[in-house]
């Protein structure tokens, strides 16, 4: 299928941003690649909220590529950030990791049993693998490599030379935070001040100094590697810097023009990188976008200190998980892109990010809601195929199903996700049983191999085995419920007889659907195709509940047509014969 560029006349947020970014790039850096950026901190599991930091610029970059422009999507790995706290719930990590707090993430050991050399590489690896599956093309930049190689040396010396100017800019926002607190008649403690300043994901201080003055640079200690250091003297002419470590008592004097073991504080580091990379587009979370936040302050610093321009930067809203609160990568147990890709195909996950504007929050379903999402996706696929989808919906579908480089892998026979989930639930993943049932869904066009239903089948099986509680799984009875069968009245017995009588002539998914809905109609003296009434719906619910009790000893279960196919005609007759 050819890739068609979307025009900004459509109600499509990606196209509109692409228009703006192309125009801004041609104004700032004509003839050069368009640069978009994301930043990720591998301080713990990189979750689905963090993925929006990547998917927003990716989708815009991909649209720009479709239009024939060269694009560079920089993903800045903030692996030189300090290790702040030991995340809860991370396997292979215990309280002994607390001794590493204050070190760069690349100097902290990986969780026990990990094949990776350090903490940062361990958590980067899973994200890199997920981005490959999502077909996100990017240029990785390790901040450890940048700082320790001296790539930012000129920028660091420049910031130190203009430290008074930086301090003055930051102080405007410190003052605003204090004034706001005073208006509210409450004391200003450090936690509140940090929140008021909107320090964001990095949660770093702004480099406020002590008696020696303000310095926007933090050395990592040459003895213990921690950043619990204070600059006590700096000489601009010689770049001699003296610092002392409050953690171990070590101190030394170095030449900053030759020293590569430290970094600019967050609110200076981020705008420095905008200027260094020539970033045109970079989104930020709502915690970065509040008044006095790192994005707002950074815009002033990049202009007045680094002679650069702030990127176009839409605010993106949070991503939730079936009612969970805002996700935090500082603790374990929060769903990651890899977790999502185990239960849904990559195009569906891409679609969830593509169809909502960045400032719209949304949830990713790990519960029963995933079945509805798949139904919605399949309906959209049908509308796109027949040409009836709305332009914005068609654009979101196109961005989900393919990139400028080509189509994403897809399931050859995309059977309904809820049907696949029900089948693997009932068969416990038994391949022969599963193939038998799936091949009977459409006798006129039977499935010949489970590979035709993959990878969607595998995703549905993973969802059943990892997300559905054991007590909610479906277990078909091995013997008839003699007591219940013996207690049935004549009307119930007749409804079961009609169902069993029609099995052979209705043995397909559509046929059994007609049969199970039609039996209560016939019992009411109506035609099988009669339109439902409130009374008829009540009778149908009672009939369905009886079937579930006789088949799986519960009042509810998988859709009855799917359940009947899965159980098989002979076993259905055995369990329902009154």
C-alpha cells in the first residue's frame, strides 16, 4: 500500500505539528536535517507513560519523512543522572543498592542476575527492544558518553562563565515560588519549593551554591563517585575548580577544561542540549510545563545564555493503566512497553498514541477493556479498507499500521481478539484443540494453520495467562450437573432440547450465535429472526445463565457461541442432556 503524506487540512494533530516543525526548521537551519528529540532516564523500568515522550516526536518525525525530508530523532539517554533511590519491586534489587545513591546510573551495578554491565544499560535494553518492535527509528545519545568524552566541555565552561546570569534567571522563578507560598500563608520547605519550581522528571536542584556563590555544575566525587559535592572555588581564567564531598570528605582541585567527571544541573543541562543538538521539536510532560518549570525556565536560559532557540514543545498528558494513578518509573511493577507488547500487537499500541492529541490523557487496558479496544481497531480497519473512515481516523490508522519505511508485521487472519482469548482460555493453549475450534469458526473458509492467526493469537494467550486471575479462568465441567438437570422444569428442558437439536445445522460461529439467541424466541412463540423486546432480552439472559451453569458452573463466561465451539458438539450434548 503506498504511503501518502497527510495534509494539514485534515483534522490530524500529527500533520499540523509536522507543518510547523518543517517551517521552523527551514527558518532556523535551512538545508539541514530536521531534529526532533526525546529524553529518557533509565533510573528504573521505563514505563508506558515515558513512551509518550518518544511516540509524540516519532509520529511527527515519521510524517516529515513521508514528505521527503531528512529527519534525526535524538533519544537522549539520561544515564549520567544520579541514582536517586532504590526502586521498590525490582527483581534482583535489595536495600544494599542504597549505598550507590548519588552515583551516575552507569556506575551503579545492574540488578542481580542481569547480563548488562550497569543499572542504566539494564533498563535501557528492554526499551530499545520495544522501540524496535514499534518501528521507532532514532539516534541514541548517551549522556554518560557525552559528558565523559568532553563533548560538552565548551558548553560547561560557557555556563560557568555566565553563572551569575543563570543564577539571576533561576532566582526570578525561585522568588515567584516563594511569593506564591507567602500569598497562601504557608511555610516554604524544600519539597514544596522543588514542586513549585516544577523540577520535573529529573528532580534535580538548580545548582544553588553556598558561601562560594552559585555554580551550575556538579562534579562527581573522584573517590566515592557520588554527586554529594560542593564547589568551593572556581577561577575563570585558569578554569581551576575546587570541590569537596560531603559523603566521604574527599576534596580536590581540577582544571575544568580537562575534567570530565561531572555534569550541568538539570535546568541548565536541558537548554544546553537544545542549542547543542539544534532541536526543533521536543514535547514535555505536564510536570515540565507548569509556570517556573524546567521547560519554561529552559526557554529563557537557552535564549539568554546559549544563544539558542527553544524547541516547539507541546505538553503531553499522562497515560494511565486501567484506573491506575500517574505512573512513576522510580518504582517497580509499573507496566512497560514490553508488558503491553506481550498482550497487544505493535500497530494497536502505536494507534493508542497516534489517535489522541498530546494534551489528551488516555488509558492502556490490561483488563477486559483490551477486548473492546481490539473490536474498535478491527472496525476501523474495515472502514479504512472500504474507504468510509473519517480523515483523522484514517490518518491515525495509517500511522499505526506503517511508517515511512514500510508496513508493520500483521496477523494474516485477524480473528476477533475476544474470540481468541476465549478459545485459549478454554483449551489452556492446547494447539490441536485451538486449531479445531478456530477452523470451525467459518466452515466456508476454515483456518488451516495457527500461524494464520499469529501473532494476535499469541498476544491473546499471553493476556489470558498473565492478566486474568485464576479464579476468573474458564473450566468446563467434566461431568453433567445431575442435580441441576434434575431440578429443571418442562420449559427449561424444552429450551435445551431445541438447542441440542439445532447444533449440527448451526455449527459455526455465526450459526451458533443465531441458535442461542433464537431458542428463547421460539420458546416465546416468535420467529428466530424476531426483533428483541425487553421481555425477550430477560428470557435470553435467563437461558444464557442456565447454559453457563451447566457448562462451566458459573453464571457468566466467554461468549456462548465461542464456548460451545470450544467444548465440542459431543461434550455439549453430554453436559446438557436433560
